[in-house]
C-alpha cells in the first residue's frame, strides 16, 4: 500500500511540521492572514479528552463484553445479530440518535474440518499423522467422506506455472509461501500480511486452472504456535471451485519436508456451507453537532469477526474505542461542533457489504462527510495516525499531532487508504484516518483461535482510545474545511 521509503519520508515530514508549524496554526492571530484552525478552547478540550480517555475503562469493559459475553461474530451468525442489538442498546443509553442500516449479507458456516497425512516416506504401519488446518472463508466442502490425494508443494505462483498441469492435475496444491516475520519485527506487519494473504485469496483459482482438486495455503500470519489462520478466499467465474484450507506454520514445514523425500498423500475433510444470503445491520449512532450538525465525522470499527477465536483484537477493540468517543464527550459534557457519527460496520471480513452499502446510500451526501475514522488492526501501542487525503491537509492536522505527541502518538503517515469499511468513502474524496499501530505481534493472533480478550493490554487500549477521541473531536471542531 505504501513503501518503507515513503513512510520514513512522512515521519520526517511530520516531525518538521510539528517543529516548524504547530505554533503558527494553533494560535489565533488577529492581524495575520493565517486562518484559525483550532480555538484555544478546542485545544484545551482535546487535552481534557485525552486525559479522560487514558484513565477510562469504558472501552476495556465493552471489549470484554463483546469478546466474552457474545464471542465470535461471523456475519450471519446469531452472535453477530446479538452484537448488533447490544451495541445499539449501549449507544441509546448514551442518548445518541440510533438507527440500524439494513444489509443483505453472505452467510457462510464453517462445519467440520480435519486433515491427516495418510501416506509418506517412513510412515509407521497402520498410523496417520494429523495436521492442523482450517477452512478458508467462502470455501466449498469436500465430498462427505473427504478428499484423498497427493500433495504438490510450491512456494509461489511462478513455481506453480513452471510445474505445469501434468504434475498438478488431480492433486492438492500446497502454497508454502512464508509470512515475512523479519519484516513484521521491524514494524511492517501489514505489508508482510498483504503479501502472504495473496495466496489465501487467489490460491484456489490459480491451482484449479492447472487441474488441482484442492488447495492448502500456509497460514498468512506470524504465529509459531501451531495455529491455523483463516480469512476470505475467492473463486472466479469459469474456473472450477475446489476446497480450500489454511495449514499451520508447523504443518506447512512438515509437509514441505516430507514432499522432498517422496510422495505425500493427504486426506482432507471440510464441511462448510454457503447458505442463502441473510439480513444484518450496520449500527449507526449520531452525537449531533452544535453548529454544523449536517457535517459528519465518522468514528468506527467493524462488528463482525472470524469464528475461530473471540474477535477481541479484530475488531471488538476497534468498536469499543469508537463507542468510547461518545461516552467521554457525554461524561465531560462537551458537545462537538460537527456531528460525530459512530458506525459499527457489519461484514468487513468476508464481503464489505456494510461499508459499500453505506457509501451507496450516502452518495448524495458525500460532500457533507467531513472525515472518516476506522479503528482496525488491533489495539497495540499507537505511534500516531494514518491519513488518507491530500498532503496539503497535513498542517491542519499538526495541532492534533502535537497533543498526541505527549502520549507517544504524534506521528502522521500519509497513505492511500485508512480502513476497509471506509475505503468507499476515501475513494470519493472523504479525508480518512486510522491509528498507526505497532504491528509487530498483531499477526501472531489475527484470524486465529488466539484472537481472545487476554491479548488486550489495558494501557495500550486506553492509548488507542485517546488517539481516536482526540482525533474525532479535533476534526469535529476544526474551524476550516480540510483540503479535498
């Protein structure tokens, strides 16, 4: 999405802006052509909101409830519907104007999943060796009694092409493409994930074109705890659909090792179902602005999750810190000038129906959407925020960064996108934002059974809540429109 060089450049640019322009833009000159961006009152309130967020446990309690009391919230599930009802109720308690935006969403259920190595070099007579795997979201099922076939191991799409149809037809392909843990370790976990996830998304299509009857992909994450990493996959029109699953890091290593010694045969059983589309909802709650109620600042997270864990870091935490914005403003008796609109998106993980439907239904009001914020990618320590918009807007954001700098979150990263659900708005010119996280460990848990509430660090969640609340209120009270 953006290069390391660009990130480094933007960091230095942000530091320059903080050092050279913050004082200019934060003041209220009387005899200068420089426009007022934030009143002294707004700047003081942002600091007040920041301190309240750092001390509040509201987001932590909401994250716990969504994770423990409701649990995994796969689109179309009873838990997803319960989460809609719960979050809507909590926002009504805060006195916000709440509505449910109706959606028609996909309904995929996992079923049973099992993998066994049934033939390989050195195998003890009469035994089998289990492997840890999980169906990819959207996969079709195997036959009811499973699928037994030889495995062909490739590292990438180029190797698949080089091996050719005659060596692939009638077999199961394992894409043994490794998640770059070193890249993640220096803070580029998102980039490592996007590269690895390309095989999860497109592996079934590529393998089927060469006659494969099933596909396995090495998990697109950093876990080395024998956890399989799920996520959405795709099929293409005109290409035969084949069952698809992810195997753990350790099992991908084992299969690759054994395949170098000779034939490896696997029995794969997957029983997922794609049921008829069903109804779900985005939860939308407005805290009306005092001066410009028709102008909207969105603060949001996605309510759905995958079904292996509890969906705590992806994305109960994001929903909770977004809910907390309204809670803090109510507690502090502070009213924004523009409307702050909380949105809990549905279906980010396997369709983005919530984000796309919202953008379509608000098409005539896009110019009234002042900004959009999405909190995703967990709840690790934030170093600042991403900004998807025009570079000319950076000086407008410098006073916000100056306040966030006090908690170690003062950097700005100019990027092309800020969140999956708000991408349809970003593409229409709405300035968009997200926390800039430390992602070194996030992909060890993401989309796995280990995405559970215990991974939430209360202090770091509070830091995230402060970034979101200060950013949302600052944008809602900005005295000038952002360049767009």
